[in-house]
């Protein structure tokens, strides 16, 4: 069994540790490009541990770039894991899909899934690790879930953090809001309106103040992320398009419909104060999982959507949940063997 994953950095010393630990570690990663099946350039990064025992593969959320996860990746590396991470098409350091580089666009959500499958097949698996853990956040969790539902894969377990299994729509039920948007999107297609336009209320990338943000309670980590986007302006991404939203709804529908067939041990981390994705949709999915599947759901009290960018105590709650899940999964596997 691997050593526990522990928090290594505090908010008070985050800026100091970024310069002394995190940036030097990121510079030790291998950074390279992968050409997808439709010739889209995909940026990926990895760090190999001395012993190729355990690897963790990250599937990131919408607008995110790989370096955003360097704190969490360091915590896994310290515990002995190798780390692999992919910038999804249209974001991070991967190629954009629209002349407007800030437009959140994808022609088909399945393209994300195919890219991730190719990344695992061509980059992760050949590294030869004994076991593989998949850690996915928000949109990346939807991509990972569709991947696991469809593909032959090497993963022994998956951790979903704030998974995008339904979108938050305030007082309107997520399922109803999704049907309304999908219906209007279908009408736009029939009328041949351009779906590669910003959804109403969405804009190009805008730097927003910490006050009132819906992502995290940690000002230190929030401000660090803003500085990262200033340092890497090519990674800036704005709001979603009609096409992205209708494709995401289509994917989330299939995630729910195929929940009963899901067969990978799973830890679901829910952000108690999430206003980006729907916890009710996550609950619906979790309740439909097979009875015999090893599964665990943990509500992270006080957390906004970005659990891994949260305050120290909230992050530690999530890391403790991961350690307990992995220890219990190992115990179950040993009993079965």
C-alpha cells in the first residue's frame, strides 16, 4: 500500500512555496504534444516516480490548465505516485478549436473522450505502472466517466471531485434546465443558426475579483491562479458556446442513463456549497450505481466548487477522504484475493 497523501503547503506560505517548491517541480515534468485522431494538438505533462508502482492520471475541468494542479500533484508525488495530466482540446496549452481563442467550444463532447483514451493508451499505459488511479474534476469528471463507460482501461479506481453530472441552475431543477437548453439548441440546429457563439451571459476571459467568487474560499490560492493566467495568457479561456453547452448536456444525459453499468470503484467528493454543478444530479447518479460496486460519497463541508483550490482545512478533509477510500479499497481487494 502507498503512503498516505498529505497536504504539504499552507495558505500563509503559498507564495513562498510556489517559488521554492512548486515551480521547480513543474520544471522537472516532461512536457510534450500529442496529435489527436483529427490532428488537434494536445499538450500533456508527466512526472515519473522512481518506482513504477502507482500512477495517478488527472482529467481537468473546463478552462483549466495543467499547472493549476501542481500543488495536488506534488502531494501525490511525495506519496510515491507518478503523475500524468492532459490539457483537454480547446483549453490550457492545447490547440484552440475556434478563431476566438476565448470561446469555450467543442464540436462533439466525444472528442474529449477520444483524446483522453488516446492519451491513456499511447502515453500512460506504456510507462508500465502496476496500478492506475484516475482523479477527475468537474468537466474532466464527465469526460472521465464517459471514458470509463466506453473504453477498455487500466484504472483500478476513480476519484470524482465536484463532477459535472448536471449543471446548477439555481432554483430551477438541473434536469429541467438541461431539457430547456437542449431543446432550444436543437431548434437552433434546425434553423441552421451558428452554435459557435457565446451562450447568453457568457463573455471572453475576464479577470474577476476574489470577493463574491463561486470557486474557492482561499484568497491565497485564488490570487495565485489569477497570476498564472497573467503569466500564461494563451491559456486564458472565457465562457461557453451554445455548441459546448448542448454537447455537455448530451454527455451528462448518457452518464445518468448508464450509471447502472458503471463498474469502477469510485469515490465521489461533493462540494457542499457548489453553485457551478448540481449535487442533486451527482446524488441521482450515485444512487443508481450497482449495489455490489465499491463506492463512497463524501460531502466536503464548506467547500465551493474548486475543492483542490480551497482553504487548508477543506483540502485536508478531501485528502483524508481519499486516504480512507484507498485504504478501504485495498482491504476489500485483499479479502477478495
